[in-house]
């Protein structure tokens, strides 16, 4: 503005066109007046302040709050900027000059959050803010509810309040600031209003009440209480809690009142400095003459209708319409046009007096119930067979149908808001179609009433939902109002709780809700309440004719949500606290009906959900170019795949669909191998010792023949063939990446055979199998690493010790066995055996089967040693005379006598004495005849990685 003054001084135009030359002074506090000046043509003196603003500063809780006016939005009827820390909210008020044609107050409250307040650009196509978001509608309702009752009766001029967030630091929720700023703007305007009000938010952390909690503090608070009041009466309450008791809630309300009053005095001081004179507006009031005439004509008939409990909602409405038509005829005959224009309002006023006086004097209601009586309740769960969960809840003539849908975490609603969480995984969408009240209407977009009722029910139920770590589903409830006769939002709470149980969601407890009303008898001289009645479970008519609509929802343990709306200019806090106990008793009655219908999660039709962790590279390969591979899997299986940062979520309608989708995913990218998990794969090759299976995205695993069945298996090909699709369990992995699989781990164990005598103790062999590469370049399985003889002490030295090369050298130096002295061959030697014929091979196979049955499937030949060109066997008698070598003294080069324990197709299992088992493999395809029990002179030539000694026959030339 200083720039404007400078231009006015330097302009070549006549001074007559300059602002100051016209004799106007600065716009201050929304007023424009003449500037007192001795010379109308003299310029403004240097240093004159062009803009004048007024400011009030005070402290609430631990924050400093400022109210400022006169600097911006000066043309508005009233404008205030309220600041707290670095958050600033502008609220403006305007009013129409003429009355609206209706008989109600057309008050509009618009709350808007634009991203420039945080230095951001909208991510929309047009890079502009669009239609009001859900949060903006809710904040607008929060401002409207405590302000509307304070306008005078008969004031029907259109009023608009606009609250805009100018700057936001993210610490405080600006909704409370906007409500207080709107109250201050109304105080500065010339609009008749019986304010101001104060609005405060309280939290509770670790049992302690926190005034004006920050957003971080609210996330750890079990209470979010918004309280609005005048200096001595309550105007509005909004609560979201985690089962807080009625006693603690009443204490929090009494603490909130003095904190909210701290906002009132600064508004009064600011209005005294910069406020406008209140304008005299024409009020549309009913004349006493018209009211008396309508009462004489219709009061008796109205009382007879509204005291008959047999009449329903629509019957009473039709009878009231007939009464209005009869009164209208009388006024038309008299030519009383003034009375005819206000006839509907007059008839409604007479009806209100009749119904309220009967409830105050007699304690009976329109439908014949007592004041604390709940309407008849009907509950039915699983009403919709194909839905994940559903319930039908009826209370009197109010009926609500709720359906639950479960989805993946990626289905969560993204909240494009400047404060609060970025997404919401639990949603309740409330729908109020016209047919529920037998009316004709057009169904449009977001409705403020539907959004408000749905959010209230959502807050009531979210308190008992399981945490996201235990239940990662996204949950949506659709609440469809089938018929409405009061308190449909609380019916949505009851129906939604049963539907969640029917969907299999493990709720902590059932939640029920009820609406409590109030009927007061007010002294017209001073406005004080002479008498009152608290009404439980109000009808739609009682909500319309009463003074309070107090919606309270909770469990048996405490309250989870509250919404209080009133019609008069405030009610005492003591009445509010008294209503909490009435609501609790009614809530317990409703919970009894709900628990009899369903009291535990069912979840018969719940979808299956699996969350898997992968690398981002693996997920990119699963998605494919432009997501083509992912879409193909979804089309082929019917499952839905959601890919996030390192996470793959699969949602399927049934377990069969889930298995198909997981198989597709495993085939493409596999998953992390976990010992104990079950996998499916295809046999790619068969060896003598087992089979190799391809699974889990191309990985190879060994299915050893000992893991095929609990019964002995002689040939792998008897059980498996190449290309067979098998289901197996991973039983072990090693550091080299070898994967060991098992079929028998998924088979039931056979029952042990009963024996007449005590069972013979057989040495047990651990079934740990490893894989290693033979000299022929093929992967084979090694023998068990540890042999446990019967009745072996736990402190005994193990039968086989795995030693390094250094340990073997040290043991060789200290060995008592002279390796240079070669033991003599047995005196009696069996003649050299010839190669088997076809018949002999068949006989050998039968012996091999017998050996397998006697020793079990765990033992197998896995390594090889070159045999000499000529082999001799020692007799049993001479073998018994040989001295066995202990496990500690056995080393490479040690010669000894070993007994044939098993004869296999490709080699021998030798008993070296002392519980030591050795192995010897035939050379090439030749097989020499051996018998179990034959004694052979052998020499240790190496050890396997598991410490199993590999033996070779001592040649004749060695002697």
C-alpha cells in the first residue's frame, strides 16, 4: 500500500483522483470512512501507517495462540487469522442481505486445505485442488455443529463461513484452529450471533490428559476429545477412544471445559477493538395470534394421534397432513394470508409442544415406551451368502444391512491430506438412499451427512480391529440403510460389528451404539432449565422435536466413539455426564442380542492372503514388461497380485486359487528356501542314489532314495520317473547351496510292529545326508556323518572324527601303528572269484534287497576307491583274530581287516570294528562276488567330507 501512496504522489493525474485526495482513510477493521484532514489535497505525512491491524495473544496448554484481524481479507464481513506456532488459519464470514425463502438457516461452512500451505504442488493432472475431500467435509461439519445453535430463532439469511489453511507446520491439526477462528470472525461481523465459543482438543497418554496434543502425540494417545462450549454450557462433543470408561470420560470432559473457555475472552477483547456494530436483521417469527389459533384448531387432534402407540411413523405423518389441510381450509375461508404462509411451521410448533409436554409430565413417549426403554431388536448374521461377511440389524423400524469386503494391503484408501496418516486400511461407507424414508430423490456424489455418519461408525469400530501386523487385510464395510426411523448411524455400528465377526476378523469385542435424547422445560424469562428428561434410543420424531442427539458407541469395557449435537444454545455439562450412564445400560442390552447371534469370528468365505518377501530385481522379472506377466498370472489363476517395495501380496478367493498363483510365482522367481517348508517340483534326472528335482524358480534339490519312503526302496525308478510332479519338504541346506528334499517327511509314519520278546537294539544312524561330487563328475549323497551304537555314553568319543590335513599329519607322527610294517595276509585264502553270469546277478540282487531290509534305507555307498586287479578275502576265523583300530588312530595308509556288512550294486559297506564303517567301490562295471561276513584285508586311502573312511583292498603283491 505504501507503493500506492507513492504513485499517488508522483502521478501526473489531478489530485482529485488520488486515494487520499478523495478524503477516504485507510480501510481498518473492515470499515471504510473519511479521513479527518485540514486540507483535502495535502499528501499523507511521512511515516503514516497505511494498514492497521489488531492482535490478541494468549496461551492455551503449552502453545501460544494469536488472533489477528485487519491485515488481509478486509472486505469480508468478518475475518480473522488464528496462529499457533507456524500454523495459520484464515476464517472469513459473509452474509446475504435478504432473507432466504425457506424456514431454516442456510448456513454453509467450507473448510479447505491447499497444498501451498506446505510448499507442495498437487499431484493431479491439472495441478490444482479438486472437489472437497472427505476430511475437508468433516472439518466443515465440525465447525458447523457448535456454531449453528447460537444464531437467533427466525434468522434465515444465508451465511457462509470459509476457513482456509494458509500455513501448516504439521505439528497441530488445523481443524480446532479453524473452529476458533470462525467464532472470532462471527464476533467481528455485524451478523447477530450469541457467541463466542471455545474449542479444544484433549488427548490421554499413559493415563495423563494432554491439552492441545500434537499429531505425534495423538498417534500414541488412547483418547481424542474435541470439546466446544460457551462460558457455562456445552455446545458440541466429538470423541474417538480405545474403550475408555464412562468415569474417565466424564473427568476428561470436566477438564476440557475450562481449557476451552480460555479462547473466549481474547475473542471478546478483539471484537471490542475491531468489531462491527451488530446489524438489525428482520427475523421470521411466528405470531402468538397464529399459534393460538392453530392450537385451538389442532392441538386436541394432534395429541390423540401422537399418544396412540399403535400408529407407526407414516400413519402419524399422514394424520398430521390431514390436520394441516383442515386448518388450511379454515384460514383460506378467513382470508388470513399471513397465517397461511407460516402454517406448516405453526403446526409443527404445536406438535412439538404437545409431544414434549407429555414426555415431561407423564414420562411416556410417542410409541408408548418408557424413557429408558430400547426398541425391539432383531439380529441376523451371514445374510448375504456370497459376501465375505454380512449382517442385518433392526431396532424398531430402523434397519441397516452391512456387508464386509476384504482386500489386499494395496487396496487401502490413499488419503491426500496434509495431516494424518497417508492411507487408511479400514473404511465404513454409509449410504442413505431415498427409499429408506419412502421419498423420491436423486443420488449424487459425496453427501456431508453420509460422510459424517459413516465416519462416526468407522471411529467406533476401528478401536477393536486387530493390528495390521496380525491382520494385514484392507477392510471395507458398506452400511446400507434399508429403513430409517432414527439412529441409523448407531445401527450401522451394531450391524458392522456383526458383519466383521461374520467375515472372520478377530475383533477384541463387539461394539454397539445407541442414541440418547433430551427433553427440557425452559423458563422463558431467564432461559434456565426447570425440568428435563433423558430419553434412550430416540425415534426420528424425538430427534426432530428434542434438544439433543447424543450418539454413544462402545463395548462392555468402555466408550469408543461419541458425537453430541444440540439444538438450544447449550446444555449443562452435568446433564451430558448423566446421559453417559443411561447410554451404557442400553448398550449392554443391545450387546446381549448381538452376542447371542454371533460371538466369535467365522470367516467361511474370507479370501486367502499371502505376503512374500523378494528382491526388487525378482519382482521386476515377475511383473514383466509393462506388467504383462503379472496380468497374465492374474488372468490365468483368478488371484490378484500386488507388488510393493520388496513385497509381493497375493489375494485369492480360495485356497485352490492361491496354490495356483503361488506355483506360477515360484516357477518364475522362486522364493527363499526355508527348511521345513513344502515345495512342488519336477523330477529332472534319476541316479542310483536318488533323484534331482527342479523347483522354486529353477533351483535344483536332491531327493535321496532314503527319503522316498519309510519303507526300504531298492530302486529309485520304482518310485519316481523323469517328469513326475512331486510335493516334498526341504529338510536341510548347507553353505554350498545344496538342498536336501524328502518325500517321506510328508507321509504318515508306519506303526511299529509288535514283537513277542523285547526288541533288539539296533544301532541308529542319523538321517543327515550331504551331497558331494564323485570322481565321475556326478553329484552323489554321502553316508550319515554320525553312527550311534546302542547304549553309547553321551560323553563317549564319536565313532568318526572329521580331521583337517594338519591334524592328520600330527596324528600320524604320534600314531602307535607302524605304517611301514605291512600285516600278513591270512593263511587260508578263497580262490579268486569270477564275474557273475546273468543268473548270479539276479541272485545278487535278491541278496542286496535282503541287505537293504536288514540295514535300513539310510546307508548308501557314496564314494569310490580304486580296487586292485586281484582281490582275496580272508576267512571269518582269521578275521576275528585281527585287532580293530580305534577311531582316533585311524588315518590314511592304515591297513586292517574289515568284514563285509553290506553288498551293494556299486560297492561294499565294511565293518572296520569299534563302530567304524568304511566304504569300498567296485572299479568300472565289473562286480565280484562277495558275501556278507567275508573278511578282507583293506587299507584306508582317504576320507569323505563327512569323515567316512574310503578303503581299498590290499594287493597280493604287497606280501
